[in-house]
C-alpha cells in the first residue's frame, strides 16, 4: 500500500534532495526518464547538453549527466529509505529528468510523477528495503546507464562509479549528523547492507557496483579521502581546468 508523505517529509525531501512533484517541473528543460532509453532521444539530449556543459564529446556529456542523475535519484530514494522509512518509486516510469544548467551550475531537481511512498510492515523491513533498492537501481538507474553506454560509449565502470560515489557521500556526509540520531542505527545498517550484502539482482548488474568501488581510498584510514578508480571526465569540461577532489589521475597530471 502506498501512502502520502506528510508535510514535514515533503519539505525535508524538497530542501535536502530537491524532490518535487512532476507537475512542478521545468517543462522546457525536462523529459520522461524512459525517453532516455530510446537511442534517438538520448542522443538528442546529449547533443543539446554538450555545448552547455562545455563538453567536447558525447561520452563526456553522458558521464556528467549520469553524475547529476545519480545525485538526484540516490539522494531522494536512499534518504527517504534510511532517514524516514519511506519507499519512493524511482523507477524510470515514475521519474522525469530535469536538465537545466546555467552559469556552470546544474539547476535541475528530482520530479516524480507520484510522490506517494511505501513503508515497511512490522518484521518485514528487509524485504521492503530490497524493493526500494530494486526500484532505484535495477528499475531506474541501470536501464539509463545501459542506454548511455550504448549511445555514447561511456564505460559502464565510469557511469556506475558516478552512482557509487554519490551514495557514499549521502551516507558518510549528509546522513552522518546528529539530526538523524534517532535513525542512526538504521542508517548505518542500510549503508552496510548496500556496500556489503545487497545482491547484484537489486542493481540489475552482474555484481554489486556499490561494493565494487567502496574500498578505494588513499590509505587504510577511514578518514582519508576516497579516491575513485575511474575518471568521470569532469576536468575535460571545465574552463579553467578543475579536478574532482576524488580524482584518480596522478597529481603530476593535475598540476600541468
């Protein structure tokens, strides 16, 4: 059974995750997420975004778009799941993609056709959590990633690591606050499950992509910066050239 979010939940998700109802989307800069599964529509969007992002090729544009989509989708679904015990539907049929980008900044939000949510039954949170994760990844991000890889030839490894680092940041930074103290154990357990035990079928992949990249750090210390395995190409679309804080490229290259 799906229930409506209460006013406080709606406001918190809008403030922290940019979640909105699809009827409030920017109609001039949005499209149904499932349209990205059609090669022609996907290419049309990449070619429209390329000059705006300063990207010189489709595979760079696809990576930058995937980073933004990962931020919006994982932020909404996982935040609601772990901090509120609410299961939002982030499958492609329920999502619109906003893509306004101005003055070197994304202005896009996370429009959903329906913002009603599920909640776990007593003693059945594990099964409920799996369904939330499946809707987000296997039924949402995985088809889009496969389409971007197919039309733009952006490596799947780059696209999935774009997703993974957004999920890590959500749990290690945004949810790691006293504000969510009442859900601290649940948040910790959900994050552990996502990066250690969640089966590949929930992601629509051969293995768990959040687990694959999780241990990539400069040192074994938990407070050290997390360094990516793959480059997201951000530096190739920035002027002047900038590098992500987690960039895997050698410092010698970055200092050129």
